[in-house]
């Protein structure tokens, strides 16, 4: 990134299916539709969404006031971190703090 600009945490390229999943996620969060939310999160895992994506989704959920969605996406971020090699303990600590305060 240019000097003075924050680096992007979002992946640089989303294919059409991933974009559609993000829209479905946002709709499920806004409607507080837990069944759709769970289905969409499962599909996000299948599409190999990374930790950063789940953290962004958790922040969106928090801003919408949807604690269920926030906790679900933070939980998935933690699952991704647990599977990562090598382990990223700093990010795991950050996610754990977010889970405690959500």
C-alpha cells in the first residue's frame, strides 16, 4: 500500500460464488436468520475463507447488533487459527478477547 494508507485485510480477489456468499451472510445477519447464517458459514468454510474474512464478517455482525452471528464468525476464525501451521498465537489471543467481549 501507499505510504500512509492502511493495508487491506480483505482478500484481493473474490470470485462470484464468494461474493454471493458474503451477500447471503449480510442478509442473514440483518434478518437474524440463524438457519441461513449457519448454512452460509458452512459454505464459507468449504470455499476456504480465511481468518481475515471471518474477522471482517464478525465486525459486520457486531455493527448490526447480531451477537449470535458475531460469536459464530469469531468461532470459525478460531477454528481456522487452530488448523493453521504454524500457529498464530497473537491472533488467537485477539480472537479470544473478542469472543469474551461479544
